[in-house]
C-alpha cells in the first residue's frame, strides 16, 4: 500500500489550515486596529 496520497493529503490539510488561521487572524487584527484608531480619535476630540 502506497502512503504517498495520505502524506500529500495530510500536508494539504495542514497547509490549508495554517493559511486559513493566518487569514482569519490578519482580518481580526486589522479590525481591532481600526477600532483602536477610532477610539483614539474619539478620545482626542473630547
């Protein structure tokens, strides 16, 4: 039995998961930065 397809599939799943996690984290970071900037701008205006 050849294990190559299983190894390739496991690498594909792992890489997809890591890239997905990176993308979600990046989007959340950008959203938090925008919220922090808006809060700073709001506090400066008071």
